[in-house]
């Protein structure tokens, strides 16, 4: 017997007059009750452990079961990047000697880049437009007809292992630098077709390009061979400097049939309708970026000369840009003589496309958000200044663009 319990019972029995026998009987009953309660507690504890174990198994079994095929598909989509953009444009023209013109145009593009491994990726893209290599625009107003969708990009991008060299093959974005975004030599929509190799080593950059211009089964092929090298760096005050030289040669171009020619302002042709001169050019360019309280100011200059032409063989562009958080402003003056550059790949907006023109370009832009923007471009130019009948060419473009 427990001494404490016996003592308590004796005190109670003494106070109440209960006998020793009654006290012993009460103690036995108390002990039995305690043992019964202990047994019930052990059963409840065991039941609780069983319920917790059952709950754990239920949670584990509720996890989604992914099949091997599903896992493979998920892995195949890893790293794929999708992007696209849509632009609606309203244009107005004021061309000397012609009625005023207004039109609406759209441009839509979609592309994806998929990694093959850590060093190789492939790209594929579609865009609106026709066969013109300098424009992905589609003009509205042809009885609501269906619009064309074309292959815009199809290439492989290969970063060579343990090197700073990147190789591209197929149809890809132009890898050659254009200071200030100028389109003096190349329209921004041109997608070279061939192979390129680029290297960036510290502040030094260089690019080589071999691109098909015209593959001809009956005559010599026209191939663009290009090389560009320069330097890009920052000064201590965060001013950025970029400059370089380029060399271009379109093989067998002299005497070749005019490609995508624009009769009013094309390169000069001989009596047989072929190019009067070849196109072997040198380019020098420079750009300086200056931080400002309101944003960044960029000044740029670009000069090109066609070595295969004896006259009307130079072109240049100078300009300035201001970029703020929301706004952008730009001005450029451009003068491009008749045989300075290859007209079939030149800017399709300036003077209506091609060469033999000069004048000012004014641009503004405003970002409504990261993915929606408004912009305008105004061309105050003259064309046919070297040959033909000179005429003023005014063009206003108002754009709203969406990108993903």
C-alpha cells in the first residue's frame, strides 16, 4: 500500500468514523479505477499513433504521379524562350507632284529559341510581309484579303566551347553593329542568310559574315562577304565609347540583274539593265553615350564609300538621341548617293526605299508600359537628287507596338 494513500484514508476514516476494513476496501476500489484509466489511456495513445500514420500515408499517396513520358516532355520544354510583337502603323505621305496618300499597315512576328545543350541553341520565327527582304509590313485595304506569313528566322547558334566565338548558320538577325540604330546601309528587317562568326574579347569585338544575296544556276552567284571590327568600352565617368571599321563585298554584282529594284531611286544600271558598278565598300562608324540627369544622350556618325564606283559613291549619317525612363527623342541627317550602298537591302522607309536621297529623320517614343509603346517618325527628305527628277518626300508614321 502507498503510505500517502493509507494515511489519507486513516485520517478520513478517523474523522468520519469509518472502520479499518472499510478503508481497505475503498483503497482497493481506487487502485482498480486508476488501472482501468491507465489501460484506456494506452489504447487512446495507440489509436492516435495509428491515425497519424494513416494520415501520413494518405498525404504521400496523394502526390501526383508523373509518367516517364510526361517527365520527358516537361524536360524538353525547359529553357525554351518564346517572344513576339505586333505593330499597327498609320502613315501619311506628301510627295511632290503626287496626290496625298494615307494607309494603315501591320507587322506581326513570333519566334522561339530552344537550347540543344549548354552551348547550342536553335531559333525559329515567322513574320508577316511578302518577299521584300527589307519589310515585314502588310498594307491593309485589299478587300480584307488574307495576309502572308513567311519564314523570318531559322538558325542555329553555337557558342564554341572554351572560347569567345559565337557561330550562327541559317537565316538570322543581322550580327553587324549599327551605331545609333541608323539604317544607312542595312534595313532593320534584313535577315542575312548564310553563316556568321562573332567574337567579343574584353573591349574588342569582331564579326565575319558570308551571306547569300542571289544564288543563280545560270550565272555567277552574288554573295555578301563582310567583316567588322572595333572596340566598345566605358570611361571613368560612365561615358561609353564605340567605334569600328567594316568591309563589304558583294561578289559578281557588277553587271548582274537588278534585284528588288525601285525604278525611281535604285542603283545606277547599264544599258542591259544590270548594275553599272559592283559593291565593294568600306565603313567607319563611331558612337558616344553620355549619362545625363534626365537619361542618356547618344551621339553617332556613320560613313560609307563604295570602292567599285568612281562617282556618286558615298553616304553618311549623323545624329543624336535622348532616352529617358519613359520618353525617347532622336534626330538623324542622312545623305546617301546613288551607288553608295546596295539599294536592295537599304532602308525601306527613308525616301521610300533605296538610294539617291538626303534629308532629316525625327523620331519620338513613349513607353506606356514595359510591353506597350507609342512612337512616331517623320521623314523630311528629298530623293532623286543625283539622277532623275528631284522631288520632296515627306512621310509621317504613327505606331503602337505590343511585345511579349
